[in-house]
């Protein structure tokens, strides 16, 4: 059963009778493997943020700009990715993105100041945006077993990357904060070679995407509502991801273990739990409830003792995993806009919050105390739930009337991080 429309599902990849996600061409595995590394890059710096601050004689606020520059460029790049991929094709867009990540990840490891590192992370963000925004479409175009299996494989790569990023960052960063950046560059270079060797060029869209198409798509009430709610949610998400390491104040190994457990919960709840909750309760009820629970979780994280902070950091991964899945479906199914365009407009809005949270959380602490950044994060999660409640009609009306959109229409995917 399709959770949005009530129609028949395309096929359950977990069903023995459906196409298995494990029986895929080499091109799919090459793209999925590179996707894992791309998503690793987001959480890679989490356990080494204190080490970077110490190594470059920087404050927590300055080091948090590693996330701000990364996601600010990612947000702006969303207006460009569809424009680029619809003109040069999916394979070349992937390779361009990978090449940029290799260059800027490598340069990040050579940084002599926090300013240089922040700048190199911005270039990394551009490369990652080009790659991640195109990877889903490429996987679906090359995959065997239908789009359901392909999307599951993509979401599994997302979850695995988010889980392994902090762990890899901790293992390499224990020796030097520079090594995780060099390691990412090497892994992405391997991904570049694999995609060059195994992936054939994908058909280009019949219509080229303009730079203004994503902005125009946000004129649809449902898509604008989903983007607004996701904006508030992403502020909460990235307060946890970027600010919590300074609150935990642990060694890279211990911090990496905490965020690895966080990433495992994120992956499990995103891929396995969220779809079942949606079928039973409906997408909007699940989303609203999960946002409220996330708000409670971050409040306890901010005001509890050290053990409570660790537990709540890990537990937040469950709520974040559920939210990511539901927001992805809303963004891709709530309007009649082509998925590449809807995805770009939605991501353009929500990634600004991912850039804002790492900047404002340390500032709020300076202006008040260590608890207040989490109070603000709890408020933004509740605001996200209120948008879902207030705009319930616009978030459901169009989605119920539209036929399910198959992923083969994609020219760009939604990264639900």
C-alpha cells in the first residue's frame, strides 16, 4: 500500500518475490558506494571538532562554521544542480561533484588556519551537492528490481554513511585531525574511478531545468509548507549534530562511538521503522509526533547530566531517521512539479537552517548559557510540528490526488539528512 495515496505499492524490496536490492549491476554498487562516502563527509568532523579547535587555536563558534559554510553553499547549489545535470548528464555531474570533493577534502587536510578550513569546506559542499543531488536518479536509472529497491538502496547508503562518518572521523582523527580529510579524498577518488569504469551515461531529461524553476515550484502551497516545516526541523537536527560534541566534551573515540550509535538508529528508523509507522498512522501524524518527541529529547539533552546527554544524543537519531523519510516523501509527492525541480526548491529552503544552526548555537551559548541552544532547538522542532498541523490540508490534498510518481522521473534526488 502506498503511504501517500492509498494505492498499491510498487513492490516491497523486502518481499522474497520482489527484486532484491542485492542483485544490482556494478554501476549501481559503484554509485551507492560513493554515496556512502559522500554522506560520511557530513558527520566526519563531528568527533574531531574539539581537536580541530585545539589544533588551529580556534573557538567552538569558529569551528562550527565548518558546517555553516558547507551547508550554505549546498543550499545555494540546489538552484544549480538541476541546471547542470539536465545539460551535461547524470554521469558527468556525478564525476564533477566527486572531483570537487577530492580536491577540497584534500585541501582541508592541509589547512593552516580555521579560515582556510572553512573555505575549503565550502568547496566541498558544492561538490557534495552536485553528487548527492544526482545519485538517486542515477541509481534508479541503472538499478534492477524496480525503483522501490533502488530507493531503499539509496536510503541504506545514506544511513550507513551517516553512521560510519563519525566512526571513521574518530578512528583517523585520534592520530591527527587532518587524517579524516585525507581519507575522504582517497575514498572519493576511488569512487570516481569506479563510476568512470562501470557507469554508462544516463539519458538526459527531455526538458532542461532553468535556474528559476526551483523557486517557482515553491509557489505551490504544499511544497512551500513542507519546506518551511523542514527548515525548522533542520535547525534542530544540526544543533544536535554540530553543537553537541562540545557539550559531551569526549575523546574522539568516545564521541565517534556515540554518533555511530546515533547514525545506526537513524538508518534503522529511516529505512525500516518509518514506512511501517506511516502505513499504520499516516505520514503527517507520524511526522508531527516525531517532531514533538524530538523537542522533548533535545530539552533533556540540554538540561540532563552527562549520561542523559549521551543517551538523548543517541536517541535523537531515531526521531531524525523517521523525520527524514517522511519529509522526503512529502517533498517529492505533494506537488505536481517534476521531482528534480521540487527537490531543488525544497532543499534550497531547508539547507539554510543547516547552515544557520552551527553558527547560532555557539553564539546563543555565549549570550546566555549552555542550556539555551537546546531550548531554541526544541522550540524550532515544535514550530516544525505546528507548520504540519496548520498546513495539514495543503500537505495532503494534492498528494492524495496525484498518481504515485516513479523515481525514474527524477533528475535529482532529495537528500533527507
